[in-house]
C-alpha cells in the first residue's frame, strides 16, 4: 500500500490502513514531524477510541480505550530510549502479547524486540502539507 495525502485526509488514510494491515502491531518510521502521531490519532479515532490520542514521548506509552471502556490500543514512543533493553523494563513483551492494537513510534530503537509479523509504515514529508505513506507487511 502506498498513498500520498494531506492532513485533512488523515481519517480516510487511517481507515484504509486498518483495512490493509495483517498485524495489529504497527511500526511507524519517519523523521520528526513526518506525521506519525497525527496518523496514530486518526487510527485511534477510526477504531472507536474514547479520547483523542496524543504523543507519549515523556511517558513512553499511552493506553487508549474504546467508548465502551474496553482496552483498544497501546501507543509507544521510543524516541527517548537510550538502550533497547529499557523497553523490556517497561514490560514490552507483556504489551505485545495482548490482542489489542499496538502503535510504535521510533521502532528502530527496539528492533531486536519487534514481532516478525509487525506492519512497517514509512511516512515521508513531500512538502509542508503533503505526506507519503508506504506500508510493508
């Protein structure tokens, strides 16, 4: 899957991404400001999330629930990790073993621990308003 889009089209891109992925573990690659968190916000909304998603940069992980109160997704931002083993200290394996969506920003920081079946999503900046998304299962 490859798509070029503008921010106002993010909900449609999120809908297509949910329909296309084979895994519930989505790894988001891209430079700072490429739109990883914005796309994850769209995914949480498309999945029926109760609240708006936000970046877990300082807390490392956010948990999102459905409007019915069920656990919907975990959202990791590993930008601040100094060593990939810090992810294990956070209980990464336990998070990955649940049947919920897992969104991972900066997955290259924990590449040894990523599931083989994770979906890799690459976001690129084409201009200040336009992004390119490529998905590799």
